[in-house]
C-alpha cells in the first residue's frame, strides 16, 4: 500500500511542471556553483604549491648568514584544502591558510580568503553547501506542501478515508514519493559532483556526506508532509513551511551566534597578545620575571661548566640561552592558545545547543567537518605548524650550540646553505575521516534525532488525520 501511494505521488510530481522546472533550475545552479568552486580550489592549490616551493627555495639558498638571523627569515606552513572544501568552505574564508614560522613567537594564521574577496562577499557566501543545505529543502517545501492538503481540497481524502485508508500508510507513501522524486531530480547533480570531486583522498568523506544529505532531506520531507497533513489549505501549508525555512536557515543560526558571542566572548587581539607578552616578561605565577629567570639560568650554566664568564663556555652561549628563553615562551604561548581554543570550544558547545531547534545547523556543522573546514581541522593544522616551528628553530639553535664556543656576534656569518637545506621541509597530512566524525559526533546525533523526531511526529499526526 505504501509503495503504491509512493509510486502515485511520484507520477503526480513528475507530471507536475514544478518538479521538472524547479528541479532543472536547481540542478543547473548547483552544477554551475560547484564547477566554479572546484576551479577556484584547484587554482588556489596550484598557487599554494608555487608559493610553497618559492618560499622553500628562498630558505634553502640564503647563503652564508648568522644562523639566528637566518631563522628570523622564517618559514611558511601552508594548509592544503581537501576536495570537499569546494562544497563547503566552512571557516576557511575567515581564517588564515598559512602560518609564518619564526623564532620566539607563535603567530596567527595569515591570508584569509575573505580579505581578498570582493565587497559583495559580505552579503553572504553563495556556495554549493548553501544550495544543498538551504535551497533543496526549499524545493521540498514547494513541491510537497500540497501533498495532503490537495487531497483534502479535492475531496479525495474523504473518499480514501471512507474506503478504509488509514492515515499512517498514506502520509508515509506521500513522504516516500516526495523523497524519491527529489532524489531522481538531484541524481544528475550528484553524478556531476562525484565526477568533479573524484579523488581517493575524499571518497569516504563524499560517501558520508551523501548519507548525511539523504537523512537531512528525509527530515525536511517528513516535516513538509507533516505540515501538509495538519493544514486545511495548501496556501496555509506553504506559508508555514516558508516560515520554518526562513527561521531554521537564517534566523536561528544568526540569533544563536549573537547570543554565543555575548555569553562567551573571545578576547580582542590586543588583549590576547598583551597577555602573552606580560606572562613572558613578568613570568607565570611563582616563576619570576624574564630577567630573574635568565640570571638564574646563567648562574647555573656557569656553575655546571666550571667557568666564570659566558665567553669561556665550551659551546655557544647565545644558542644555549635562546633555547632556554624559547622553551619558556613556548610554554606561555601554549597556555594562552589553549585558553583561546577552550573558549572557542565553549562557543561551539553553546551554539550546538542553541541551534538544536533547527536541522540546518547540525547538517552544516557535519558538512564542514567532512570538508575539513571546521574549527577542529583548523586547530589541528595550527598545532602541527607550531610543532614544526619548535622543531626547526630548535634544530638551528642546537647546530649553533655545537658549532660555536662562548659568545659570538650576531653579525658573524658562520652558517651556510648546507644548514638551511638540512632543515626538514614542512609537510602536513590532514586528519582522516575518523577525526572528522569524532569531532562532529554530536552534530550527527542531532541529525539522527531530527530524522527520528520528524518521522515520529509524522506518524503520530497521521493517526489523527481528518478528511
């Protein structure tokens, strides 16, 4: 019975010009946006490879220099984009994609795409994710708002009721028919997307995204048929669905973001960097100022080596002192960046709860996690870059420590290309799909809960379906 109703619903939608017309427009729109996004990502990746190679070549061929001055020349760590980043750029547009690595200091990421975008970008990003997550549900609402109300308006619902048709099989058949019709329309776009995004690295993520989209659209279809079954007219059902769409897609996320910013504000850039400098200069509680720490370290260094002056040490005194200072600075930076990330995690936690009233927010979060463009992936990249910064500055200082004795002038040039080229190149492998699923588990649970709640509400409402 359910299959027969679903087949009838599909035939009716296929005969209806709205499905073919609106579906074709949406598919063409999605294909155009996706092709453009994939092209932009490919260009960005090519530019990243070129800049990465040029920066490394400059580092490798600095010539004879003081090793510490050469370290201050710095290296860059670039973040590669996964194939699905074309679908959902997530926070990429507002966060930097490169880190400048230098001694003594941990920097924030640079080169956010939004900084180079046209002014119109501030009006909102039109991405494949927006088409998939916002416009397809709108198509479902437009196509399915009259699925039950039309039966009621034409009097066929009363006839079906008189023939013994129960409400649950009827609405489930309508729901399945709506899902199958939209899936049929979107199938060409899915094939185009699969062809454009075909890459071994992103195949598992793409499969999970497809599964998530299926659950997401099924939820919207259940809500659409459920509203249609509760409204007396098709016009009323369409107004209710449009109100839900605007509220869930636009209003709830923005109100939640504003609330989260008020409840758990991030420190200003000025306050963040001032706090780090204060803790380095004045020291963490009970650890003394920078001058006191350095004085105690020098005294211990002289005593351990049985000499009276730094100039008499059998190794490079400047390098040894830098290693000590940088180790302390690294501890302070880790403390403050950890606090910053804790605040961002708290914001995400609050945002997740405040947007739980909408299926759009958890779907958006799951998509950006699969695309590697969420906060967790950004932190993973920055942490890996920081570990590389510590490694390369330590290698330079340890070489300096072994290659010199006593105190040397910073103007002395006693290192060359052999040292620069011995520093390992920056390589970064983004975490796998397990990382994405672990950090978005709550969003997947919210999606599953929404689907279950929508189907339950649909079936419960169908038991009281009146002609």
